[in-house]
């Protein structure tokens, strides 16, 4: 897809009235600092909720520097901010770095409130993930479209979705969509097809069960493809 273009598809966000204009709140972009100082986020000014979302969502950040200091996997992940309205989403989004500006090794998540982005979370334990890949610095637009599809409840099987994560690595960036019940093939295929449509992504994508990933690590194979 053309990463430099911004779509203005009002129908894609009709349930949550989410605008795809990043400048709606007029906030200047600050930083997510992925280093010894952990994460710095400029919190949004309190505003009355004008357009509430169906679910509340939490941004989580996995600091690459903290990862090297932690013995237990996942112990470096921490919540950044929880939002429950369209306005709060844009004010947070416009004040954090987008994937192309994050430090190599960083993982940035957006999950439904009270679901931790970990295999061990009871809601995620029996799930899996769809993954799309991009060359370094090319995932920003698709990350935004993924977030808008999530918070706008645009998936037919939206209750199956836990959240999404973008992984920033030296040569590529990956966005993964986590779901609850990997064995529900019909739901997973529907989610994968709709996600590709939202992103205008034409390459084949695969779905891996978390159980396979835990047991086989990099040897885990796709169970579904679309």
C-alpha cells in the first residue's frame, strides 16, 4: 500500500465516530523514550468525554533497554495510558512517537483494558495472532489504521480481539493482531480477511497459535493463511 497517503474513509469508523485526521486535537508530537529513562508521555489534558468508545484501551510499552536487564520475559512491559473516548485517543496518539521513530527492539501495544499483552494472560492464553510485515520505517500508516479499526469496533468478530502490537526491529517492523480463541477458525479467518481489507494489504498473512509459539518458538507454523 502507499504508506505516504492518508485515507479519509468516514465509513470505516462510523461506529465510534473516529476521524482519521491526525491533526484534530492540534497537539504537538512528543516522545516515547526507549532508554534508561523508560517511557515519557505527555498526558492529555482532561476533557469531558464527547465520543465514548465501546471499550476502553490501554497502550503498553516494552522498553528494549529494560528487556536486557530483566530475567523474566514480559517483566519489562508496562502500561502507558488508558483511554475510553475518541478525543483521548487522538490526544495520546499525537503525543507519542509512531513506530518509525521508536528505538530498535521496542514493542508498542494497544490492548483492551484489563488484558495484558502476554501469553500468560487468561484471555490471551488460548489465542493466537495474525502478523503483517513491513520494511523498516514503513508501518506507521498501517499501525494507525489498525488502531482505528480496533477502537472503532470494525471487525465482525470484535469480541474475539485482544489487541495489537507493533514490533520494531533493525530490518523490519511487524504488526500483530492478537485474538482470544485460536481454535475458532471461522472467526480467525474473518478477522484476517477484514484486517487485510482495512490495511489494503495484498500479500498473504498467517495466523500462529500462541500455544505453538510457546512450544516451538521460531519453529511455529501458520495454522491459517489468508
